[in-house]
């Protein structure tokens, strides 16, 4: 399944850009006293295709690439999402 088929289409890109403008810093870095620019809008609770959860902006957080690729992925692997 492609990213577009999973919902990451033009509408998502616009929403993502809007979210990152309003929330430009990585929330995981902030928790440990660092400041890093966010580049990813992450779903706090993985949506797994649930469109209501996908579009729930309360379920979005801004992360930097390294945190999204490491810390968040490790959390999801153990079910801590």
C-alpha cells in the first residue's frame, strides 16, 4: 500500500504544513531539555487506517526526524504508543 493510499495525500500535506507552522519544535526533544525543529507530524496513537483517528488533530504531535525514526518507533514496537 502506498503512502497516498494510507491517507498521506495532498490534503494531509496541507494539514501537516499547517500543524508544523503552529508547532515547530519536537515534543520529544523538549521533554529532555533540547530544542530541535520538527519535520514530522506523528500520530500519537497509531491510526492503523482509522480515518477518524488519522484526522484527529489532538492525536498529532510534532517530532524531529531522529526522534520519529528512533524513540517513537521503539515505543510502538513494544506497544507503548
